[in-house]
C-alpha cells in the first residue's frame, strides 16, 4: 500500500484573485518603467539579463505572496496571473523604451498605442540602438530578435515558476481554512549502515521506521531531512515530507547544498506526528 500525499483542493479564497491582480499589477507596472530606464542606461548586456531575471522573479514572488495571503490553493491560477503580470510588465517596459532611450525632448511620452509601438519596434529591429562586445557592433535584425525572445522567455518563465511555485507544496487545512505551519528539518537522520530499505519504509508512510535511523551530526554533509506541516488549530491536517540532502563542492571549493524530495507531504494522523516527536526524543537521548 502506498501512502497518500497532499493535493491542493484547487480552491481560491474570495480575495485571492483581486489580491494577486492588484499586487502583481502594481509591481509589474512600477518595475516595467524602472526596467526600461535601466536598460536604456546600462550598456552591459549581461547586467541587462540579470535585470530581466530579477524583474521576472520579483513579479512572480509578489503574485505568489498575494496568492498565499488570498488563500489560493491553485498553483495553475496563480501561475497564469503571474504570466499575465509579466506580459503586462514587458508591454509597459516597451511603451517606455523610446522615452527612456531618447528623452522627453524627442519623444512626447510613453507609447501605449499598439500601432505606434509596433512601428517603434520595427525601427529598433532594423537600426539597432545598442552594441555588444569589444567592437561595440550594433545589434539588429534576427540576432536582436533572438535576444528579445530570450528576454521574454526568462521574464515570463521566472514569473510563472515563482508565482505557481510559492504555494505549490505548502499544505492548506480545508477544515480550518488556514495554511499549515511548516517546520523544516525537524530531524536530520541517516539510515544504519547505508541500509536504504528503511528509507523506502519511511517513504511508504511507516513513521515507526524512523526509530531504525540514527540522528546525524548537525554538521553532516549528507543526510535525510524530515519536514512537517501541521494545522495550527485542528488535528485533521498533518503532513510529513522526506528529503535527501547532499552537499557537494563546486570547482571553486564552495559548498553547494542540494535537497531533493523523496516524498512530499505524506498524509499522516495526529497520533503519528506525536509518535514522530517521541521517536525523535528517544533517538536524541541515545
Ligand atoms: Zn485545521
């Protein structure tokens, strides 16, 4: 028998959509204007790409936070609103592009009208307004179009990942209409003598299997991490996740900690979470 895991109900709190649209919309319009000026003034294409990534991530994060505040248990809807906000931000950035590049003496104002904007983008495509590399060769035509496409993919992709991802693994108690309290790393454990069968038992929802593990040293590089998510007000919503954590060193000798989920948000009973705490107490006493 395999253990059941938490799945979002798909429900959305009454304030969910208005909050995501308002928070995401205000953020993306503000950032879109700032982004247009930053791109016009900063000549380094690498810095520009970091700005693009930051723009997309921030929009996604704000939509994700609003989704949590608005009790949105629907990552698809949060993701779609995140993407919509990113597209709006990109449009605003394009509308302000000419003004940012050529100043208010030459350009009367932002170009929100689609026909005017299309004319401007065509002109930009043919002429190219910025250069790249040591020779500072002007970028135009297909190469420029490819850079624009990459920019849009990074911006929209990150907005999607963060807006939908922010709520995707956080269990919600439908009983109490509240998010559960998540505790990361309530235990760092290792199987005895590398016996992986106990990990399988644990991932099959057998909480008692933890008694066969050993607590590992707080400084350990590789271990199994146990997280819990428990409703703060009732005994109906209790979830246990199992992660494998590995520390590797990159080529500069910096530690890189990676955690991969083995099982996320297994549905357990309130008694089982109490049993988990008492097993961990016993393990730490020995
Ligand atoms: Zn509850």
